[in-house]
């Protein structure tokens, strides 16, 4: 870390912002770029388990995450007819951590982006890397807006179809469809849904997870080899 003076983080999602936050806390100058000019986030809710809660605590955002989401310490598993199969206790990793939490992805994005900006990360939107050259000790980067700058480190945090990974590791396998799909929706949360609920069938798994004091998300995971658009 002592050798790092300036770092470029490519991608403004959870991973990119978390990396930028920790680098700034260590005194490193950080530029963060994201190809989306509006720095948007997609998806419904996200469930956060113990290791991630511990990481959010390290980032300094655990308190707003807990306040903006929901926490619980167990799960219930049912068969497809609704018969309770098992109560699953989930202990916390530490006394000062919740066991499990859930939050809406846009809420988590807002919390992390606020922390990112507060720490002085220089955020530039609507741009990406167009050229990257290793000059033996530093990396020269040209962005898609023709800006050129030198960095000690470039971090690729630009998602599952990372262009940085493709650029640097040309032989790396590309992501491929596994035959599973998942559908999600957000709904008001009945009082009884105070923890994770799983309903298990032979070809599908249905689940409900709290994401706030008032809402939950439902997911349906199923086999769908043809990946039809519904």
C-alpha cells in the first residue's frame, strides 16, 4: 500500500465502491469511473450474510445498512405444499453484528456511493477505459472521453462481462448460461415473514427475504434451459 499513490477503479458497483473506500481510508488517491452516466443500479433486494456484514462494518457503513434494511437470525424451510421441514438457526459472526440482513439494492448503492464521495474519491461517469499500457512501474490509461492519466494500479470491477478482464486475460473463459434462471419481485411484507422462508420443489426453489421494515423480495429459481423471455 505504501507504494500506491494513485489508483483507477473501473466500475462503480458494490465491489468497485468498496475497493475505492478502503483505498481512500489508506490515504491513496482514487479515481473511480463507471460507464453509466447516471450511476444507476438494477435489481430487487439483496441478502447479506455474516462475512459481508463484517466487511460493511469495516467500510464504515454497517449502521446505515441496518437502518435502511432488515435483520434476522434464522430461516424456515418448507416443502412445496407448505409443510415446515426445518428451522435453521443462523448465529452472528460477532456480538456486534447481525446474523443476516436484507436491503434493496438501490438503497445499498446510495449508502455506498455517499460514503465513496465523502471520502474524496474522484468519480467520473459515462466513461470507460479505451486503452491501457503498462509502462513498467506505472500504467497509462486513455479513457473513452480521450482523457489520459497515469496510475500505479488499475482495478477491474466492471462486472461479470468485465472488459478489463477481457483486455488483460484474453484466454480467460467467458461467462456462459448454466440453464438456471431467477425471477424476483418486491412486495409488502406480512408480519410473519420476519426471516428467510424457502419453499423447495423438485425443479424450483421459492424464497422470501425481508429487505426493510415494510417490504420483502420474492425469488423463484428454476431450471430453464432455453432461457425464454417472459
